[in-house]
C-alpha cells in the first residue's frame, strides 16, 4: 500500500483528515465510522502518514460536498429567477 509521508506534503497545507472533518462539520470519530476504520487508525492518519487510496477517498468526499453546495446554490438561483416558485 502506498503511503504519503509528511515530507511529501507541503506542511503549509492542512492535513486532509482535519480538513474533511472541518468541511463536513463532523468529528474524527464520525469520519472513521463513515470510512469503516477504527478511530485510532484515523487519528494516526490525522497525525501524518495517509494511505494513497484513503487520501483519494477523502478528496472525493470534499469534492462531493463542494458539488452538492454548488448544486444547492444553483437551485436557489433558479428558484429566484423563476419568481420564487
């Protein structure tokens, strides 16, 4: 399994685990449940080395949230354009 080390990540970038929790407004325990891993595994990832497939899954979670937010905003804009219907 491929691991992304702290050295390969720009340290000014926020850890992906922490970013997902913040963006989705969930705890690390809740994220662990969604991913089907023990909370101790997730806390290890939050501290550094993250498997490549996990990083991809977390990025997809962020992208999904972003797309849902954009879709919701466009629905609201359409509602306004249609006279609030």
